[in-house]
């Protein structure tokens, strides 16, 4: 009994030691968990996102072929849909025909212009010939004028010789009856006088002929001058009649643009996938009339995916660009994806419930830290996001890359959020 009383204090000491060790271990474990959570922050408030584009036609018409189905994976260059291209084929043929007709008109006009230019050259040659004729006529006038002068001088000389012979005959004839001269001498003087008279008449006739030649030369010059003026007027007229190609050649760009526009419309009757993607929001069928700019369905870019996640403000000091990140998806919790922090954002839009604005009738107001926490998804229960998906499992999605994780922080009074973007590669 004494032995049992002696062992009891030792048991109490041992129990206290064990309790102390257990409490210290729990405290150390809790501190380690807190430290690890602070150093390696985590969150379940995250969303996987991807770029997407709306597919809308550039041309309108009935859809004659729909080559995809909703949620189908398509590769870059795969045919998506086809619009009836007959009107656009006809438009292209018409544009090509109008372009060919324009080129034909240009060729015809070029030939006509070449003919008109040749006529101008011929008319210019005729003008040069008429100018040469005018110069010749002028020279003939000068020559005829000189001839007239010579003829007048010959007439004066012949007149003087005739006058002298006639005077000498009149002076000698009265001496014949007196026998101071012989009959033979009188006959010689008479014959000489008659010869001088004949020479005078010939000189006068030659003068008349030379004057006539002068008048003819003057008339020829007048005619040549008139012909030169006429030919010059015809050359100017032919020059004005020559057409130019500018009104036709300036239409080439417009016709070429019309052809390119028609070909552009025809090429866009068939639409192909611009990148590897998933088809979604497909609500049309073959035979539907597609309008320009009206979206037919959506393509989700399967080349690049990123994750947007929200973290508390006090965790941002432990998150830096380039840090390693582990990403898990609720639909496939067993799959782990690796990522890398890309960058840290500097602000996000406040919760719309905190400020309704004029339409809601409430003003923006500051909120407490507890309110901000209640608005976020940092509680014990996390409601999974609800999406109108049609695929049965997430594994069917083309997960290739994670491009980022967005980290938000509570900033205080207005519950504005800072953001942090994580980027990295996912395994195929």
C-alpha cells in the first residue's frame, strides 16, 4: 500500500509530462499548419477560364451545310459551316466580266487614239508641204518681179532704139528726091526701123508675159498661205479629236476593287476554324438564314486556359510571379495541374451587392471585415459553380495549358480586391 502511494505522484508527473507534450505538439502542429498555410496559401474560390469568340458570318444567306455539332472539338482549318454561294459566284462573274469589258474598251480606245495620232502626223506632213509650197510661191514672186523689171528695161531700150530709127528715117527720106542719099540707104533705114518696131513689140509682149507670171506667182502664194492655214486648222482639229484613256484607266482600280470584294464575299461563304477550339452555344441548323454580324455559335479557344482564384489580402505577400502553383478541379479532384504565377494585379471591381447605385436605390457604403468575408467564398462551405455544360466529364475538354490564377485581396473599407495572376502549363 505504501508502494502504491509512492507510485501515485510519479504517475501524476508522468501524466502532466505527457499532457504537456501533447499540448505542446498540438500547439506546434497548429503553428506549423498556420505557418505553412501562410507561406503556401491556398483557396477554393477559383474558376478555370478560356478565351472565346463569337462566330458571325461576314456574308448573309441560307446555311447549306453545318459541319459541326455542339461541344465538338475542331482543329484549326476545319470547316465550320457553309453559306449558299451562288449569288456571290454570280457577283464575282459579273465583276470579272465588267473588268474584262473595261479592258476591252481600253484596248479599242487605244487603237482609235493611235489612228487619230497617225492622222495628225499625216496632216502635219501636209501642212509642212503647204508651207514649202508657200515658200516656193514667194520665191517665184521674187523671180517674176525681177523678170518684169528686166522686161520693162528691155521695152524701154527697144522703144528708144525704135524712136531713134524712126527719127533717122524721117530725117533721111526727104533727102532722097534731092539725090543726097540713095534709095538703098533709105530702104536700109526703113528696114531697120521696122526691125526696131518688131523688137519693141516683142519686148512689150514679154513684159506682159512676165507681169502675168508675177500675178500667177502672187495667186499661188495666196493659195499656199490659205492652204497652210487650212492645214494648221485641221491639225488642231485632229489634235482636239484625239481621245484620252484617263476616264477609262481611272476605272481600273474600282473594277479591281469590285472583283476583290466579290471574291472576298465568295471566300467567306465557307468559314473555317481559326484555331483549335470547342464549339458551344450552337442553336442553328442547316437551312437557317444567316445574317451579317449575327452570332451563330461560340468557339472556346482550346489552346490556352487559365485559372482565376481569390486569396486573402494577408496571403499576397507570399505570392510572387514565377512561384509554382498546384491546381485541382472539383470535377476531377484526383487530377493535379501545375502552374506558375504570372503576375499580380492591382485592383478588382467591388462586389455589386455592396453598391447598388442609382437603379437599386442604395448608396455605396463601407463594410466591416466580417461582411467582406461573408461575401467571399472563404467560409467552411463552398458552393460549386453551376454551368450549362453538356459534356459528361471534364476530361473530355482539351485541357492543354493553364495560363494563370487570379488572386484577390480584401482591401478594407469598400471591399475592393487586388488581383494576382498565375500562369503555367498543364499536362496533356
